[in-house]
């Protein structure tokens, strides 16, 4: 399928998603916990996933879908046709506590290949989108390529949990860099690497956390690596590193 | 002196500071290091400090001034008249690497008492300002009081360095909270506590990093504490905790 046939629909859906998320953050949210006390889900996460799944099914009925909030079709690993991986609201904790610094993400695969990725920074009203066939854009403007900086030349974005446990020797990576940042939204962190604001982002991620960012990062000429290679199959969770090629090389040498 | 007499000038100066910082971030910067490799200063930091110092001296000639970039009048500790503590560009690393997430800050003391604080979030075009006599505003709107949440109910903002060294048992504080965030700008981190986006911010700070935020936090009914009380005299560096009263109580119990 031509990427434009998919893109024209997704761009329209994401405008509606933006509207729903902006409206939701003004309201009192129904907040529930999932795997642990700090793993939150709200009525808005569920509402947006429901909206996107309905749109995908109505427009591309043979699609398979994996969504953070429970959508999981059978035979996702089958490589035929369109596969959608969606995170309706990434950074739910930020959405609940800060009403800021959150994203909505969609990844599209076709016949097992990366097709299109979308990360919507709702507060900034910036949609980062693209893929191998069209390149990467921020809204209507093509995103400039980022400089291939080393770890020592830039900031690194990591998960707070990894830092506290010095997981994979991440403290040494942080000390080698120009400093660490922790934002609490994988989507926002991917945007920072895509735009050259950080040279790397390293975190334990689920497929819906990294699927869209991976497609965009590849199209930007950045490296994306699952530390446990065997699990990095677009349907499993892994410790994921997205970085400039130079920073990736530096980080892999430090990896514990 | 009536606070309005000072405020009408500072508001005008900060519009010019905003213009200079926005212009500067589009340009190639002259970047130098200070105490260490990651302690940066640019031509814009110096230019903005020079501008503010000239305006203060011309308008309030008997003022004493302490600025991050070298301005340091004699007898700062003398408690008579106006004392200005200024950070022309807070979050210089972010300014250089991200062109985002930085602030400009001004604190005004009169006869040793807190008078007015200003934190300008340049990217968001939001000026947080106020003091004990007028309350706290964001641009022209009065800032709502924040809920007195406990540590377990909110996010905590810490310095990455403290986290990596578990300084003062900060990892336990992070684990007790809903999560940690690291932004790399004291000004932006103070704003997050002032607006209830985080329940606490804990970092090693210089006077220009905390002076404005301390005045605003007090006027917002928040607690500000120097961990080494004897050094917390508005002219010394200290480990500074700004928090809701409940979160402060929780954090002090965990302090190592």
C-alpha cells in the first residue's frame, strides 16, 4: 500500500486524539493502577485506544492491532498485511500529575516491514511522523538530520529506575555524557533523540513504548538496539537503546 | 519601597531578557566551561547579566547585586536597602544542547527580607513572579495554591548526580514517591513545585539557583529548607529542598 493512503487517515485521527487528550486533561480523571502502584491507566487512555482501534478496523479491516490498553489480535507475529502498534497515551503518570509531557503513538508495519511511525507531543502541538519511504517530519516540515555526536558530547535520557540500580552500568554512561535527563514519557524521550536534544535514550520498554520511535529513529539514521537481541522482535519488551551511531558505540563499550 | 515600584521595571527588563534569550538560541553560541566540563557559560549568559546589572544600577543606584556570571558587590550581607540575586540564564546546558527548558531568574530582597521573585520560562513564555506582599502570579493570572500532597502522592524532581550517589538517601525518597524527574534547570524545577506538577525538588544549589524560587515558594505556602541550616543564608550554596509541607515531612524522615 502507498504510505500516503495510510498517512492521510492517521493524520486526521491524531487531530481527534489531540482534541480528546487536551479535553481530558482539563477534567477529573478516573485513575486506576495496573502492574504496580506507579503504573497508571485513566479513562482517557482507554477512550483513545477504543477510538483508534475502531478507526483502524473500519478503514483497514484486515489489520492486526496491538494496543497498550488490552487490544491484542491473534497471530500478531504473522507478517502479512498491516500491523498497528498503538500507545494511546504515553506518559500517563505525567498526564495525571503534571498535565504535561505526554504523547500518543502509532506504529504501522506492512508485511513485517517498518512503514510509518507517529509520535504526537500534544502540549507542544507537534506531530513527529514518517518512515523509510518518506523521511521524518515535524508537522509539515522535514526534520533536519541530527549530528552524529559522541556520548561525551551530549545529554543522555534514561529511566530513573535504571539509574538508581546502576542497571547495565548506566551511571558510568551518565558520567561520561554531558548530563542525564529523566522525563517520564518514552514518546517525549524519543523526540529528544530524533531532534538532537539528547544523544541517547536508554530504558526498559514495551512494544507500544518503542514501536513508533524505532521506525522514526531508523528513518532519521539513528540506531535502535534491543540489549537482548533475541527479544527485540517488535512484539516483546526489552532494554532499548536509541542513539546516534557514535553514542551507541560509546554506550555499548560501557554496557555492564 | 512599594513592590509595584520595583515590579513595573523588572517586568519590562524581563521582556527584553526574553527577546535576547530567544534570539541567542537561534545563533551559534560561544560556549566556555567554568568549574568543570559540564558547567557551561555562553556569551548570552554574560550579555543578559550585563544588561540586567546596568538596568538595576541605573534605576536603583544604591542596590547591591550578586550575579551568577561574576557580579558580586561588596558587603552583600549588609541588610540595608535592596539586594538583587540574578541568574541570567539558568539551565545553560539545556540552552546549548536542547535550546529548550531554561529560565532567567531574579530575586529582590529589601532590608534583608524577601521582597520579589521572578522565574521566566522563556520557551513557554510564562513569567512566574510575586512575593509575600502580592502573592504569586503566572503572567497576569494568580497561581492557584497547590494541594498539600505527601511524597507518596507525587513526583519528585532531583539532580541526577544526587541520585547516582544516593546522596542523603535520595533513592529511598524516589522509591517512596510516584517517580522521579530530572530536567536540568533549577528554575524549571521550582516552577514544577510552584504549580503542583511535582511535590518536591531536591538539589545542591547556589544562591542564584534558589533565591527567586525560595521567595515564590514561600509566598505559595510551600516549604524551602537548606539541609545544612547554618549555610542557608541566601548567599551560600547548600542542599536545598523545596516541597509541600507534607512531602517535606516525609522526606526529612528519610534523609540520610
